[in-house]
C-alpha cells in the first residue's frame, strides 16, 4: 500500500499538527478532510530515494539467483554457459 502525505489547506490543528501520513490502497477514494479534525486537506508530493549506484550482476551472481545465463554463438543462436 502506498503512503500518502497530506496537509491542511488552511489553519492549524493540535490533533494532526497540520500534516500527516496515511497508508491507503490505490482503489481508495481521494481524502478530502482530515480524519482527526475534519478540516479540508490536500495531498502533497513527497520525496523518495533511489539507489545511487547499482553493481552489475556477474554470471555467478545471476546463476545463484536462479537465472539461466546464455551466451550468443551467432545471429539468433545462443547456448547455455
């Protein structure tokens, strides 16, 4: 389930602090009011991280992971390594 971040459109709230996060299924209707204070809210765009550098898989690593490793012999022909 994705995590969504929301903030109040106007004012402040002691219950939610003006911002909160919720786990909601993709099929859920858009949230329009805070569940705690019932004031109008808007969804905010949150940051995310991605791996900076990925190590390429070696043939040994690929075989250990259960992949079949093929070597190109000629055009359209491959054989197992």
